[in-house]
């Protein structure tokens, strides 16, 4: 998949002679043949011509609109599946409390298990670092074990919250350099670390949302995250198992290898922190490199992250149609 990112504020995206062209104040910044593009993401004040919209839809290329701060506003997609049977199964399983609780247990267990695996792996790979994480490991192990004894959504959400709180205490200990992380904070993100985490989560959630919608799921009907007017809850369910293995480790790599510094961010009057324009472009480049890397799951199956997204959507579909246990992604 080739993804085109556009974040130059005030630029224009247009179509001409089978090419997508980005212009700024009359000057051509980029020219890419349409045949090489699978998805277009625009951030902030970007103009898109009606001819371009038509050609993207005609060629099955998704277009997603984000605010400059990285909030997903919406998108256009021509990839609509006709699988009404899957959509019916989706609603039927949602109303089946036993199925829903079992699915939520799988989602929560996978998320917390991946968090635990990351802590143990980090502890093993960096034995010379004075890293006291026994408390976090004990908490996560107890919470994971307790999942099997809970049968209400609120209880499982509480366990997920307790486990994640312990995990992010570990995370704060392994952030190096000038960056400081004293806990997960968002709406808005007050510091560079939280800003990178939030942006990364939005990016992978958007990718999963596109796959779900293309497969005939209703993205607004989530199992773990439930129903809230205007919120696509289902992608948030499936992204849980990927947050730490992808974005958290990616963020640590960018920080600890000094790919970014505090000078790559700006602060706004509302207390929010965001990438500068040129730094955001650099982030997108690193993100694409990450998405193209081959990784292995717990069973040593090797794929790119995007291929794992597709596999999990397929597994989720099979689970709903066949009333079967969902198999989440585990590292």
C-alpha cells in the first residue's frame, strides 16, 4: 500500500493526466501517478478539487480528512462490501450478552498480555538498566488472571484501566533524554510523548476503520467501547491489541534514538502540544517505514502490520458469522 500524506497548510490537491499533484501558492510540490496510490490522508487546511474527489472514488482510493492536530474528521471511500449477512451477524452478536462478554474478555486479555510482554521483553533486553518493574508485572499478572472471573462490561473495563495504569508507570521509566512522561493524557495532549502516542493511535485506528467498513461492518457498533453518538467504536475495539506493540514501541524508538527533540513540537494556548509542520512530515515518513516492516506474532507468523490488520478483520468476521471465539493479535 502506498499512502499519500499531505500536511502543507494552504496547499491544493488536484488531478491531471493520471497524476495526483500537490501545489502550494502556484508551485508544484509533489507529483505522483494515481496508479501508485492506495490511500490519501490530508491534515488541516488542504483543498481538494472536485475532479480529484471523483477520480479517487472511481479508482477505489480512500481519502481521509484530519484536523491539523490529528483528529479524524471523516473520509470518502468507494470500497463498500455487499456482505449483508456479516452485517446481520454483527447486530445479532452484539445483542448476545454471552458472546459480547467473551469477546470483550479476549480483547482486554490481549491488550494487557501485550503490555506485560513488552515490560518483560524490555527488562530482559536491557538488564544493565536499573529498572524496577516488579510491581507493574505483578499487577498485570493479577489483573489478567482476574479477567476470567468477571462477567460484566464495567468490571472488565475496570480491569483494563487498572492494568493500563500499571503499564504506563513502566512506560514513564523507559522514556529517555529531554522528554518527560508522567502519565497518559489526552484531549488535548499536553506534551510531546502524549502527542506522539495520540497521533499514532489515530493513524492505526483509521486504517482498521477503513478495513472494517470495506468488509460491511457497522463501525459505530462496538462491543467493548459500546455505542456513543457519532463515535466509531468498533475500530477502537480492534485497535486495542495493537496499541502497545505498534505505537508505544514506535514512540519509544523515535524518542530514545533521538529522531525527534522538543524543538519538533509547538504548544498552543489551550495547553495542547503538536508536531511542527516539517516534523509532522518526517513522522509520516517514519510511520510508513514502520507499516512496511515484517514482524512476527506469538505463533511466529510473519507479516507487515497492515497485513496483520487485514488478518484480524478476517478473524473478527469469522468469529461473528460462526459464533466462534475471536483470536486476537498477540506478540
